[in-house]
C-alpha cells in the first residue's frame, strides 16, 4: 500500500464522479473519462498506485 486515507478518498470521489459524468459525455470523451474514472476507483480500492511506486513516492503513513 502506498496511498493514505485522504489520497484514497480523493481518488474514489473523483473517480466515481468521472464515471458518473461519463454517461452524459460526448462519444469522443466516453472512453477517456471511463478509463480515468476506473483508474481512480481501482487504485483507491486497492490502496496502491503503480505510478507512485515507479517514482518512489508514498503517502501511506505506515
């Protein structure tokens, strides 16, 4: 795990917001918003961000 609780909450709220906004979006932006939204939800659910791992960053206090 490399995500703190605050980081996970921001990601879940923004990810679910993008997925919800995806239904009202134009066809051109449909896939982009869905991918970004799902990325936020999945990283929040697992508490792990691969990009943080690559750059050696962690917001998890443990």
